[in-house]
């Protein structure tokens, strides 16, 4: 009986998701609301099934999950843009897409759907570049909270992905990155002071930039120990 629990949870999640989808269409919900509610009721059950299954990849194929996750993310982003076709709406759409795509992308990465065309090192640098651009875009269009959140998710997620795929930064490099992040964060706050006006947005962005390298170093301390033992 216990072996059927993971499969039953997945089936329940799919059923509830389809029910929410049909309800949204029948009741005239917006595309954004329909997608978010569908994902909200189905993802937890699927996640429970994955966690309880000894071999989830045999039950739930990673590549179809990844494709479905990207389709759901794209639909959520389009739904946001239909309601708010502005630069701020585009940034929010990107954040919604990232939030919806993260669980299936994480699952696919964990269980071997090797579809990333970039090398792990290139992925780390691309994620850092995109994350920085999103933070700057958030400041530029007056949506610093959204830009910072999505930027951190992109940069930190790419760095953790790279670490899981064998990209090893020396402890000294991590300490230097943490120091550089702190200096950059202080520079951003100083720029806000020089501009005048409210400092809350600049403090938020500066603090986030300062903390992310230290957070990455803390999350990957085990990899430092493994690399030292392997020498």
C-alpha cells in the first residue's frame, strides 16, 4: 500500500490541477489567475509524490516535467502581460515565470534531464550577468523589490547549479567575492545618497548585492570540505 502513495499523490495533484484549470475557464478567470491557481493546487501534491518515491524519475519523467513546467511558466507570464503590458509588468511577468518554472526545472536538473546547452561554468556567469541586469532594471523602472528578488534567484540559482555540476570555487575566491559584494553594495547605497531622495530602494538593492556572495559561500561550505579532502 505504501508503494502506491507517491503515484496516488501525483494523480491527485494532476486531477486537482485539471479541475482548477476547468474551473478557471468556466468561471471566466484571467489567464494569470487560472495558471497560478492550477499550479498552486497541483505542485504540492506532485512534490509530495516525488519526495516519497524511491525512484521518482521512473514514475515522473524529467524531460516531460521540464517541458510542462516551461509551458505553465510561459502561460503565467503571458497572463501577466495581458493585464499589464508595461516594463514593470514585463519584470513581474518574468518573476512569475521564474517562480512557476523553478520546481520543475529543479526536479529535472536533480534527476538528469541534461538539456542545458551551456556548460556549468558558462551557466554560472550567464546567471550572474542576467541577475545583475534584472536588479538594475528593477531600479530603473521603479520596481526594485521585484527586480532584486528575480535577480537574486537567477544569480544564486545559476551558481548553485554550477556547484552541483562540478564548478568549484576556492574558499579564498568566495571570501574575495563576499568582500567585493559588500563593497559593491556600499557603492550602490552611496549612489543613492548622492542622488538624494528616498533611500529605501537603494538600501534594499545594496543590501541584497552585499549578502548574496556570502549566502552562496554559506550554502556551499560542504563543497569546500569535499574539495579539500579530495586533494
